C-alpha cells in the first residue's frame, strides 16, 4: 500500500483536471456547432437568408477550434525539452493503472493518434503554417474529415480521462456541454421568429397591394 501511495503522489492531478476542463469546452463547441450547422434544409436556408457571411466565418471559427483542440490534445508529452499538456502526457502515469486499465488506455491512445493524424497535418499545413502545396498546388489532394471523426476522437479522449478518474476517485467524470450555454439554439429561435415576422409583413404588404383601392 505504501508503494501505491508513493506512486500516486507522483501523479499530477492538476493535469487531469485541466484536460477535463479543456474537453468540456471542446464538447460544448461541438454541441453548439451541431445545433447551428445541422443538415436540415430549413436551417441552412435560415442561415443563408439572415447573415450568410457571418455564418461562413462562424463555421470556419468552429473548425479551426476543433482542429487546434485535437492537435493540442495529441501533442507529444515532451517537445524540445518542454512538457506539453496533452492526453499523451498522461502516458507517463500509465504504470499506475491496473493492467486492464493500462491496456485500454494505451489502446485508446493508439487509436486517438491514428485518427488525429489527418487533423494534425491540416493544422500544420493550414493553420500553424501556410503550406504552398496545400494552398495552391494540390489542395484537392488534401485528405478531408468530418464532424463524426471529431466526435469520435473526443469520445476516446473522455474514455482515457475516465480511466484515470475511475482508478483514483472511483468516479466517472461528465464532459458534456456546459449547462449554462445553449446560446446557439436561442439565437436560432430569435432568427426564426424574425424571419417569420418578415415573411408575414411581406405577405401583408402584398395583400394590401392586390386589394382594390376604395374610390373617394
């Protein structure tokens, strides 16, 4: 028991807590993104008819955030003698876990790294730097990825974090959208009401124009 206790002291719980907070914010972004940019034709029409340029910029903002957050989560634990805070930085503590927990954690890490490779490449060629090859020469050859891949990676990261929470605290941490948000849905509701009001006003004006004028 003393040996286990000494090992546990080596574990920096602040890393786990901060990674949990980072994941919660990332999943909140993902939730709001899926609310705004659904595949519903009426929703897309609403965006295009209200503020198309704004929503194009918002779309790009969300994707840059997904790419950067996943890239940070999957940065090497140590780079150029500097320690990164990432899901890979927890690997140094994997020996503290029971054998089955360690095996699952390492398996998840391998899958995360493999799934994130295309996203990290995109970060390196389009965000951190501006690769001429990616921007001008062969952009059509760049591999693509979708929101399902982002969600899969976040789910695996959550599973990794909960392996540690389960071992040290015997708990499972919830990393869903922050409860005080849901601003995206409220915004869309107001946009819908505004669009409906505009349509009703237009119809009212059209009716007035088509009604015969009373002679004086």
